[in-house]
């Protein structure tokens, strides 16, 4: 009897998850957006293209990059589409934003892997109607560490970033490169997979680089803790509980997306001056070559 009840319980859970996923972004709404060369796939990936970015009335849309955790790693271009990104997918659809889901073979530590991600981001900018001033980065667990790595390796490319339960950054991490980049971080104090002290250390290093004092972190039995530095647009959230599954109480909060989408990168002043002066004259529209890889709809 207990076995039957347990089986029924998991059947209901799976069906609820499937129905929740299918009611938002269907897998057929993603295009294969993988980086290939010489017949080999260098980085699998999928891209949700919002209807608002298609057709003659298309307008530039925001572009979200989500770096999966360990359960999404592989080469099948499928495992990164799991329950971790469901709430984010809902919001991308609701706001008419691109959602890029690359898949790392193992993790986001090697620079070659993050370079591949940036290569595909640049292809997205060239091939789709993307608002380059509204590029957002987020990652969970291994992907949270990847968020640290990418913000450090490619500074000022993203308008804002969200890191959830991140692992440690790589040795090439430069905290000064993150100063001034809008960042919100979530890490549960009782995380049994990625120690919260790792994230506290990253926050401290960013604050030191910005000549800001580090906070006094709470003890194990203290209530939820939050620390913000307005002039840096840096917020660190440390829930007392939630373990390594805190993401499910993070990505489902509308306030997170209100904060994220409120940010944009100001255009370079020099570009505006040059255009206003008429130095560059555009005769018609510049043709953009379509990618020959990763363009098939799944």
C-alpha cells in the first residue's frame, strides 16, 4: 500500500511539472542554437525566440543567458531544459525576451567554454533582433560560479546579473571587474552542496575592490540576512534555510524580474556623437548573414 501511495505521489508531481512546463514555453519554441565547427559540436545550446522579435513588426528584445547547474551538464542539448529554468522560462515568455540555454559538458570553469558562450551571444546579436543594451546573465550552482567567471572575464557586457547558490569562481577571477556591475546574489546559509562561505568571500572581495567595508555576517541560527550597497547596485541575500534548492523561491519572485529588467547598458556616448555628426552614412540596411549552424527549429 505504501509503495502504491508513493508511486501515485511521484506520478502527480511529475505530471504537475510537465503540465507547468508545457503551459509556458514548449520545447518546439526553441531553436537549436549550438556552436559547431568542422562537423563537431563545440557547445550545445537552445534559444527561445519570442514572437515579438519575429516578423516585420519586430522590435529589439531583451536577451537572457541562463547557466545551468550540475544536473544540466552534458552534450545531449536536452538536460539543461529542466525544472531549474521553468520559472525563468515563464518570465521570458511573459516579457517577450530571448532565453539562451547553453549546455556545458561538465561545468563553467574553463575559459574555452565561457568563450564559446560569448561567441554564441555575439551570433545572437548578429542574427536576431536583440536589444544589446538589455543583456542579462543568471546562473545556478555550477552556473552561479559560471556567472562569477563570465562577469569577470567579459566585464560590462551584461546590464545585470543574478547568481544563485554559486560555487567558487576560478583563479582568474578579478573582483575589480565586477565593481559597478548590477548584481543580486542568493545563497542559503544551510546550503549543503555549495558552502555559503564561498559566496561571502566573493562578496567581500568585490567590496574590497570597491573600497567598501565588508558586512558582519550572521551566525548559523540567525534569521534571514540581506546586505546592499546602493552605489554599487550590489545585493547579497542569505536566507537562513532553503539548502541548495533555494532557487525555487528565487526565480518565482516577480520582484526579481522587475529589478533585472529595469537595468540597461547606456550606449557609448562616442557612438551617438558619430551618428549625429553623420560621419557614417548608411545606404540601406546592412545585410546580416544567417548562421549556418544552430538555426533549425526543434
